[in-house]
C-alpha cells in the first residue's frame, strides 16, 4: 500500500470512494483496540462510527451491514427484513475472500464484489459518519445521507443497543 504525499495510504476503498465524487475526509490514526478507542482516535462519537460487517446468507451470497458503533446486529430483525431463516458471520478467511479485506478493515468501498448493503435505520438521521477505509487505522468521514445514497443501501431497523 503506497501513501500520497499527505500521508494517507492508497487503499482500494479510498480510490473507490474518490471515484464516487462524494466529499469525504480521509484520516489515518493508530490501530484501535476497541470501538470506543477508534471513535476517540477518529474524533467522532461512538454512534457516528460505523462498523461494516459482512454476513453470509448462503453459499457465495453475502451482504454488508452498516452498524453504528454503539449497536450490534439484531439477528432476528435482520433475518425478518431479508426473509431468510439462517445467516452467519463468515470466518476471517472467508470474509477476506468475499470482500478482499481482512477483518477490521472491511468496507463496501473497493470490495472485490459489490454485495448489497443494509444500513441500520439509526444511521439515516446522523450528519457525518466515519467508516473504515480498507486498512487498519484508515477511515473516511462523510455525510450519512450521501453514504446511504451512493451505496444504494437498504435502510432498515436491523440493530439493537450493545450491552455495556
């Protein structure tokens, strides 16, 4: 991975994001050990930090779920929304094969396949959000509405508050 003169690594995610024409702010920080630490390093509230999870619906059938940092997937809601009975999280090797990214760096931007995206409904009401940009410690901050629009994400109630 190369860097531009400003110290921002050149990742497939940032290239794909730039190609959308959206305004965004790339950021490089130390590798975080938790969601709370990542939010602090990025200078955003935990609920404005988005986790991108890849979920397997079936053999070779995946989707991305955008989840605010203070929330977790509610599997019953997600299954109901998609009309399926069973879904799983792939292991690290399968997730990398499906997306091109290792765990902790997964993002819909620049993934090896354009899987469908579901954004939790709480994201739609936010101003700016931050999501990973394809490498540890690399993120992008952008408008939540623009993110949902450019990804053609389905917006649905698919999360619940994380337990403390």
